[in-house]
């Protein structure tokens, strides 16, 4: 079963600078891909697939050298998230994807190579980031999403697979509801 734990991060000055660059690169790649998808749809009547969006990345990294600063997997997750946003929109589960702005919550995801240590989380290219972990994290780490809220605080949402089966929902039997208020 998948579980998420949100913890507070305390990056140093150098790590904050790297995170700001990574947030900016991810935001730029999202906006660039969204604009290109909209342009392609207007011209051909079809949008861009996830693999097409990810296929743009190597050429963009040659054209814009600063796109090589963040961990490469973080930008690939941006393509996955944009693709999922379009799928959710067309299936009626969400609204049309919007362009991202700097003033709102910023986030990047690390889908692999993250290690949870005692009082620290080790990220690729960031090294050890001090953290406050209040509960034990048991299981395999799937993804870690770093976010910065407008007040400047950093958080990490750690998605863990604990190896247990998901409980099956059942409508058999009697159900009661309690109002303890």
C-alpha cells in the first residue's frame, strides 16, 4: 500500500540556490511544453504525447545549457505530470492544465536515487539535506517531491510502498457512522 509522509526540510544556502534553479527549470519546461502542445494541437488537431515531450529534452538541453543544472529525472517527471494533466482533463477528472508562475507553490519530484537517513535526506546533486522526520518511514521509497511554499519554507513529501496489499472495499455487512462531536 502506498503511503505519503510530509517532512520539513532545512536546506543550506547553496542547496536553496540549487533548488531555486531546479524549480525554475521545471517551471520553464512545463510552460514550454504546454505552449508547444497547444500550438501543435491548433496546427494539426493532435497534441503531443509524453514520449514526444520527453524527446524534446535532449535538444533543449543543448540549446539552453542551464537546463542541465537540475537532476535529469526531475525534468522527465514534468513531462509525465503534464501528460497526466491532459489525460485527467480529457477524462473529466481535472481542469485544463495551466501555465505555472513563480509566485505560487514550487515543486520538483525525484523518482529515484533518494535515501532517507537519520535526520537527513540524500538527494542526487543536492547531497545531504537536513530534515525533521517525526515518524518512522518503513518500506521502499518510490518518489520524493520537494516543495517550497510562498512563505519560503521547504517540505518533502515521501511516497513509500510498505509492501502490504490495499484493503478491498466491501459493501457487504452492516455499516455504522459515529458522530463523536
